């Protein structure tokens, strides 16, 4: 199903918002003010955007340590996100999650995760909840090529298959797990082939093509919502920056560097929009400029927000079920 004009605009807005957000975090992190680590999503914007455009608001996602793009695509507020990354009291998790544990349950963003492979079991939990409550919501589990080697992924894929859970596993294969190339850590070329081991559909996608990802996700969502169980989508992509900010990237070979430079998902989408005549370059520039301004406002909000109070250090850390 082709996206309509409004969806095209929204997809472009989401992609450029992620790009501006991440480039701003990169610049500000370099000043030494943001606490902890940040892992940027630049180059991978088409995946979160294409996938989340195919979801409805009550559907959920699980994220990774590289989660800012997932949050933005699922509709999280930029100001509250930036404040969270700054560890401020006004942040989405009152400054106690930070970049790697940011979450927004109301928006269906069940959490970034510092544990590689931590997301798949959570996605199975969300999928089981959907079955038990008969909500028909689906859960998308984003994970990296490195996470794909974790037992937690394999156990979750198997569980989702035998219980027919409405879970869509989205492998973001950016070719590296930190500094280890996928060709070294993965026994096969295409992660999607692993779907066959669990008797579920698997597809290899161009992770820089937002429309292809949107269409493949629609199909997987349709299956999941109609009780046909999980799918695995592998999106081949490129991480344009380091694994984390401060990574010198000496391990990236020339072929990877030149491929990633030539594959910019935003430029590709703009070219397609132009070729199809969906939006003029003036309209696209205006969306771009507006996204930049929203990110600048988010930054000012985060900078001017207070830090959490010391006496609040133990609040909102545990949930007590009685
Ligand atoms: C269980 C676990 N092992 C190791 C690490 C350290 N670590 C953090 S990110 C990362 C690489 C993850 O690679 P991938 O899943 O491909 O995601 P990407 O960073 O490429 O998005 C590693 C090894 C960790 N956080 N958790
Ligand atoms: Mg990776």
C-alpha cells in the first residue's frame, strides 16, 4: 500500500528530526556536559521511521542502546527526550534513565536497553500481553547484528514462534557490533535466514529505503495482528558515526566508509520524493528547518531544566506490586 501525502511528509519530518537531534547531541556531547554514553542513530533513520509509520499508537516497541531514533519515530516528545539525555528532572524518566534507559510507556516505547539482547524477551512479554488482553496490538523489537548472536534473541524468536506472538523482530544490521564486523561474528551473510529455524517469515531489506521498510512492516503487522505470529525483518544499513561518541573508528574499512557515505537514507528519500513529484524542494526545506528549530527548542529546554533533587534518588526506581 502506497503511503499518502501526509505520511510522506511525516516520514520525512521524522527522518530529519532524528538527524538534527543526533547531530545536536553529538555536538553537545563533545562539550562534556551530557553524562554517560551516547550511541547515535545517524544513517539508520529509515528503519525506525519506516517501521513505526506502519504501527498504530497502541502498538509497542522495544529498543536498544542506540534508541533515540526509535523514540522519535514512536512519537516521543523531543524536549522530554533531550532533558532525559541531559539527566534532568524534567526528562521522560525524570533524569534517571538517560540515553541508554530512556522509555515512554504512554507512547508505547517500552525502553532503550543497555544490555545487548535485552529487548527480545521484553517484546515477547508485550506480545503475550496483547494475546491475553486480546488488544491485537503488535510489538516491534529493534535489535542489532551483535544482539542477534545473543541467546536471548534465539530463545525469544523460538518462544514467539511457538506461542504465535504478535512480535516483529527488526534486525538493524549496520555491519558492526561495536568494533567487530558482522562478517566475523555472524556465521551467515543474512540474519534473515535465521527466520527459517523458527518457522517464521524472514526478509532482507535495504535499510536505507524507508518506503521498502514501511511496506514490509505493513505486511508483518498484518500477519501479527491477524494471529499469524512473528516475522523477522533484516535491514542492512550503515552507522555513519562511531559506535559511541568518542570512538575513533579505526576498525572501519575503506569499503564500509565509502558505502556508508554513498547511502544516506535522507538523501535517498528526497530523491524519490522529487522523482515522484510528491513534495517540492521548498516544502521539504521548510519541514527540515522546522525540525531543526524543534530540536533547538528541545536543547534550550534541557539546558535550562533543573537536575533531580538528591532526596528523590530512590523514588521511581522500583515498582511495588501489592
Ligand atoms: C550483554 C552485553 N554484552 C556486551 C555489551 C557491550 N556492548 C554494548 S553495544 C555492543 C555492540 C552491539 O552491537 P549491535 O547489536 O550490532 O548494535 P549496534 O551498536 O551496532 O547498533 C556491545 C558489545 C553490552 N552492553 N551488553
Ligand atoms: Mg551493529
